[in-house]
């Protein structure tokens, strides 16, 4: 049954959904292990026993699962995959400057920001960074530049 059945292969990071058959099966002391059939034979070896009993097994960024398990889990898996891809694109788009600006304002490294969050961080830090409050021109300028850059970036992303 297993070698003829089509299994669902999901890579949420890439948003790829395909079906594949089991290819090579090996019997060992720890049970049976398998790889998918070509052209997906790079997925494996994984525990075939676990796949059959649990209905799902993880291999790297992929999940191999039964069609029934996919029907049960697909909504959550698609949401999770979309969030991973979104976070990756934000990091890719951000570059080094965004990270430096977020650190300057002590803001979260990942995720979207809104203008009120950026301005609140700036105001909090400006109280001690401003030269009139015992700070330095350099430090105040650094957080002001970070605020302006992040406001420009996230205002255009909205």
C-alpha cells in the first residue's frame, strides 16, 4: 500500500505543495526508512513507520503527510507558511540599515512597525539623548536619523 500511495509534500517556507510516491524503502533495526520517488528523491530518508502511524513526518523544511492529515492541517500550515515567507521578505528587504535603525531605537528586530511605535521609541530615548538633557549631539542625531529612516520605510510600505 505505502509504495503505491501518493503522499502530500508541503514546504511552507517556499509555499510548495506537491504529491509524491514513496521511492526507496530500507528495513533496519530502528524500523523502516524511506525516501520519496524521483524527482523528489532528495526528501529522505525519513521514518516510514512514523509517517504511517502519525500521518505526518518532518524532513528539513518539508512535511510529508497523508492526504487525510493534509486536509486536517492545511489551514494552519498555510497560515504558518505565509507568515514565514512574509518575515523572510521583510528581512530580505530590510538590509543592514533597517537593523541598525531598529537597534538604535531599541525596537524589535523583525516585523512591521507603525509610526506611533517608532515615534514613541524616539521620544523615550530623546529624553536622555538630547544635548540639553545631558546627552550628545551625535547620539541624538543617530536616533533622529533612525526614526526618520524607519518612518520613511514603513510609511511607504503601508
